[in-house]
């Protein structure tokens, strides 16, 4: 499934953690390092599989675990309205 | 009669009384003009709302862009038209002149500076050994109390309520007002402050004046974010990453921004500040914030880099 960052968001990253600002609602969201890794991969245009590979590499976890985590994190971000399907 | 003051890095010539040291020399960066009084209505305004902040008990303000100006409207008090190099003030006939001055010097200057691109915190600051300790947070967080306590411990006051930052190299701040405005619960603190001149304010606070930092600008050593806690101990920890950025974003002087350009720029500015200076969370019950020795406790925490 292809996901993209929703329009009208701004974000900054510091020490591996992202702060996302919903420009419409003026609301802030904080992401931990693993969520930020997935976020940055999607922001760069990667799909979930590539995001999982980035997770596996950065945090030295197995592929299966990385895929599960990436899907779970993406689902949470989509539920918050920060990611949308690009299909 | 107009008077020129040095405040927040600006030479301001103002018809409205502003709390700041007299400026020498020539030239002005900002002119504040008092126009004929006129009734100032409520929040139902035409135009694009750039920011809006309503208080639970009524009152608040709105920053509105209409066809000819950006206006900061404080219902039943004043309307400020913010332009390049100027703020035009229309006071409601029923509003006390001191209250108008307070709003111009606070929300008015904060809005003008923010629209000009400057990062502006809701903060007090004191100077210690040539650097600023900034205390930032929303209303009621204890900023003025902490600043007054640190001044009583020997620090010089840099500003209260509004702090303009400069992010050219490092993080620098500009000197502002010469007095802290204490809420009622801190009046007892003011009674014990040696050397502080005290006077009541139009908004039912107590203004306590302290020696002012001598230079108009100084580098920021740390930002302290108070968090009132029930536990009877004082805990200082360094905020990292996203927590530091969000803490700063929650401490802007003008609340309720909706303008995407300002929001986006501010987020980047707070990220820059958090990357360059330590942001420390100070958790304590309110009464601990007023205890002698707080300055050394905080200065020591800054020197040691306070554990995250």
C-alpha cells in the first residue's frame, strides 16, 4: 500500500525525533525515533517495504520485526490523519 | 507626550507609556501613535483571522488581516493597526490608559515582532555571568515568580513577559522591561525582596523592579520550562529532541496562531533554538519556586547539563 504525508503539514527533526505540525488545526505531534524513521522514509517517497528496511538497518532488528513495526506505525499515523493513501 | 525607549532591540517612539529605558541618540525603528478613541467591539471581525486567543472568563484577543491592515483587537480595550515601522492605537473610551500601555507593550509588540519574522517567547529572563537564563511557558507557569526569585538571589533582570530572540549565530536575546509583574499568590515573595521597588499595576498585579542587565543584547545560556508539580521536591531534567521543540512551541507570546506561514516559520525557529541551547524542565510545587537559592540551583543545573 502506498502512503504519503498529508497536505498542510510541516515537520522538523531534532535528535532523531520528529515534531509534526498540522497547519490546519495548529496541533503538534511528537514522534519517537522509530516512528521518525518510518516518517522520514515515507516523506522521501519510499513505500512501507523500504521504510521497514530502513528500520531494520538503523535499529538492527530482524526483517519480520521491522515489517510488523513499520506497518503498525504507519497504521497509527494514518489513524491520526497524518498519512494518507496515495492510490 | 511621546517618549523614545529601547525595548526588545527596537528604538520605539511612543505616545503610549511603555515600560523601558529611555533611548539616547536619533532615529526610530517603530512609532506607536495614539489615534482618536473609538469603541472597540467583540471578536466578530471581518477579515482573515491570523491568531485568536479567548480566555475562559471572557476577554482575549484576535489578530485579523483585512484589506488595509493587520489589527490586534482586544475587545473593549483597544485596536492596534500593525504596519511597517508603526503601530496605530485606537483605545476604547472606557479603557484605562495604563491598560492600553500594557497591551501595546505586551501583545502588541509581540504580534508586531512575530509578523516581522522574529521568534518571540512568552518568557522572563535574567542574566548570570553574562548569559541569559530564560524561563518560558504559558500564563500562570511561574515565570515571573522564578525570575523575581533569581533577581533577589543576585541576577540582573533582562525582561519579563516577552522575550525576543535572535538566531543569527547561536541564540541571543534582547533586553526588555525593567520590572516583573507578579500575580497575587506571589505578593508575599515581593514583600521579602530586598532592593526591589514595588507598585500595583492596572491588571491587579504587583510590579517589582530590579537592576536591569546593562547591555541591550546577550547570549542565551539555557531555557527553563517550569512545570508545577504536586510532589514536594525540585526536579530538573534536560528535554531532548521533540520534547524540547514542543515545549518552546507551547511558549509563544501570541497564542492561537492559525496563519500557516507564521506557524511553519515558528516551528523551524523553535527547532533551531532547541538544537543550540539546553531546554530544561523544572518540576516543583509553586512554593519551592519562591525559595532563596533558586538561582544557584538552576545555574548549577545548566553548568552540569542536567540529566535527560
